[in-house]
C-alpha cells in the first residue's frame, strides 16, 4: 500500500488545494454576479463553506499520511471527502449558478460521503498507531 498511498495522498493534497482555490473563485463570482436569488445564494454559500472546510480537512489527512503509518481508513476518509466535495458542493454550485441539474440527484450521496469520511477518520484515530 506504500506506493499506492503515496500517489493517492499526493493527489489528495493537490485536489484539496485546487478545491480551496475553486471555492474562492466561486465565492467571488457568487458575490458579484447579478440576478442571483437569495435562496440560490444561500445554497451556494453552504456549498462553498463545505468545500472550504473539507479542503482543509483533506490537507490535514494528507499531512497525517506523511506523519504516520497509512491505513485503509485514512485512505477511505480522503476518498470519501473528495467524493463529498464533488457530489455535494460541486453539484450545488453547478445547479444554482450554471443551471446544470443532470447530477442533482447525486447531491445527497455527497452529504453521505462527507459523513462516511468523518467516520473513517474517527476510526483512524481509534486504531493503534505504531
């Protein structure tokens, strides 16, 4: 798992940085775009907050993978958080700002992925470290 985990966590770190940057761009667009309804703006702001928060958590997970022995739960938490950002945050932004609703039905699975990521991260903390 060592070589695989190195690539996955390098990807995790880069993804987290890009998600954080994207969230700033989306926030700037949403703040200045004309004609966005209040309800849509609230949804976009929630999506942005979730994206920013979980981008920070992904950076922490990538750091944890370097600071300790990687296990499957740590790897799982990273993958769940990435799925959550894509399925939850990105779907809300696409729907509210671009009118793209093809993947809207997947949004709740993004929320579930966030919760699964937190559970996997908690299990990582319970595992005996070497």
